């Protein structure tokens, strides 16, 4: 039997396990990164509405149309008109985009990600 000082390194099974874990993490990052990039685009579109002139006087349909046009330009396909909620709270207009993204990860394993963005702009 060797002493602990003579035993160095990992076994082949240890290396295979480490490589498999690394590949699983990389696969997950590759599959989920586009959803988070789209989320960044959705967030920036909502932030740009705060500086939009006349956003408080637009109707709900006009605001939704403006958002959808900007998302289309940014090639965000996961958000639909039904995911955009516009309401009034006090003297402010609340614009909220709440949507889910489902991605196939491996075999029959899917990942479901929920996103929720909300801004408040002055009404009229």
C-alpha cells in the first residue's frame, strides 16, 4: 500500500466526472444565455419608455404597439401582446411585461424561466 505522500492526481473516473460536470454547465449556459440576452433587451425597451415624450397621453394600444415594434427591432420573439399589462395606479401609469421562456435542456428535461419587468411613468 502506498503512503498518502506518494498518491498524486485523480483517477480516470475522477477526470471523466469532472469533464462531464463541466460539459453540463457549459450546455446549460449555452442554452440559457439567449433568454437572458432577450431579457436585457426587454428591460432596455421598458427603460427607454421613461424618456419617451407623450407616453402618459398614449392609449394602452399605442403603448403596446410601441413596445412590440421595439422588441421586433431587437428580435425578441418570446414576448407577445398578451404578456404586456398596462394599468393606472394613482397618478402613474404602470407598464409591466411578464413572460415565461421554456428551453429544452437535455433529452426530456426542460428549463422554465419567469421574467417580470415593471416601470412607472407619469400619466397625462
